[in-house]
C-alpha cells in the first residue's frame, strides 16, 4: 500500500514537472539564453564575411587568374553544399549538436588561416606554379567549407529544439545575425530534442511533399544569392568601377555590417508572426532592388554616394537574412527529428547556386586590374 502511494506520488510529480517544462518551452526565452545562442555562430559569420568579401580579391592580387580564383571559390562551395546534406542526415540520425559544432569550428579555424596564410603545398614542394597554387588553395577552401557547413547546420538546427515560441525563434536568428560583428565563441548547454521527449525520426521524403518547403527554399536561396554574391564583388566594384580610394574596400563592407548589426538588434524587440515575417522580408527585398539600381547606374563622379548605399544595403541584408532564416523555423515547426535535413538541404542549394553564380560572373572579369565587372557584363 505504501509502495502504491509512493508510485502514485512519483507519477504525479513527473506529470507536474512535464507540464512545467511544456509551459517553459512555449514561453519567450530570456535574454541570456538568446545571447548564448547568438555568440555560437560568430566564428562562422566572421570568416564567412572575410571569405566572400576578400577571397577573390586576395587570390587575384597574388597572381591567380580570375578563372583560377573562381575555381577555388567553386571548390569550396561544392564541398560546402555536399557537406550540408551529409551533416544534416547524420545530425538527424544521431544528434550531438555540440560535437558537430565544436569539430566544425576547429576545421574552420585551421583551414581559414591556411588559405589566407599562403599556399602550403607550394612551400612544402618548393614549386610556385599556378596549377599547384590553384590545387592547394582549392583543397584548403574545401576543408574550410566542410567545417563551416558542419558548424552552420548544427547551430541552425538547435533553434527548433531550444524553444517552440515563434517570436523567440526569430529573436534567436536575429541575435545570431547581430553577432557577426564580434569575435567570441561560447559553448551552449543544449539538449537534443525538447523536454527530453522521444520523437520518431522523419524521412527526408516527407519534406518534398510539402509546398512550403519549396517556397522557403526559393526565398532562402534568393536571399543568399543577393547577399553573398554582392558581397564577393563589392570590393572589385568600389575600386575598379568607382575608382574610390583603397581604404573604401574595407570601409564600405564595415558600414554594411555595422548597419546590419544595428537592425538585427532592433528586430529582436518585435513580436513576430508569419505575416510580419513576409512583410519585413518584402521590405528588405524592395530596398535591395533600389540599392541594386543605384549600384548599376551610379556615376563615378558621385562615388561618395556609395557610403549612403552601404547603409541601405546593411539594412536590407539584415531584414532579408533574419526573416529568411526564420522562415525555415516556421517550415520545421515541431517536426524536430527532421530539422537538420531541412537546414542542410537548403544550405546545399544555397552553396551550389552561389558557387555557380560566382564562377560565371568571375569568368567575365578578364583582368582584375584593368577591367570593370559591369563593363564586362555589358560586353
């Protein structure tokens, strides 16, 4: 009889604790939790910003042809694309977000310094041919993007497992985007799944039957194409097309990132709904259209106006990136044991499309010092 009473009390306590956890999971997250999540992707964000902004400039400055530089960039993007699929599948099967996040961060740190530190195979073999340099840089570019993809997919997949509150999920994405401007890595205490529940694993074919998957994929890929491709050619544009001072290729991206950071912080204070996500994304897209038109028709005599455009680009980037990523959380919903595949597959489309776009556009630039990008495109 006593044992029966104890068993009943134990079941009651478990049920009460379960209800408490359920309510806690649907409540908005505290600022500390948001902060801890936001700093977890900073290394990826900072290296990505340098990668897309300066890699092509760096490679052409050290003597690689635009075609070879594009091949290095494409090698990294292809490796990144396939790794996102691979990582997404394994994370859905086995979990261990922190292990993937930590291992990817180590690869990013080592390989990033290897790319911008010079051609390591050339130093070892004592050969500085363009072919060996292209192969060497392509190898470390691939390693860098493998680590980057592992970190990105594991970090993005955490959002749906941390909270069910839709506004908190957008706030997490916003904070993640805001911390692009800072360098600090913080290991999060995170559990796989929500409330310790056991979810049945979702087959990857499940997502292909949802129309929303294709809609979110289109939005996300378009967002990454706009932000990453424009970022990669921005330094060329301000120097070769507008003939601005050399410091502008650092100052213009800095203005963009600072404005993006400020807007991302502001977006954390908004209570989000599906309708607001669409409205703010549309605003960012419309703003980018005007920015693109300004870049295309900006005369060299008004090159200083590029600093004003940089402010608008930073705002547009933040609006599109935060809401675009948050739409993936809406797609996943509470289907947690398939969330890594969603983030991985969409990132695969992002990497492949950006890699091909950069390769095609770079092929128009026959000489990094004497030809302008948009003049070549017009030819």
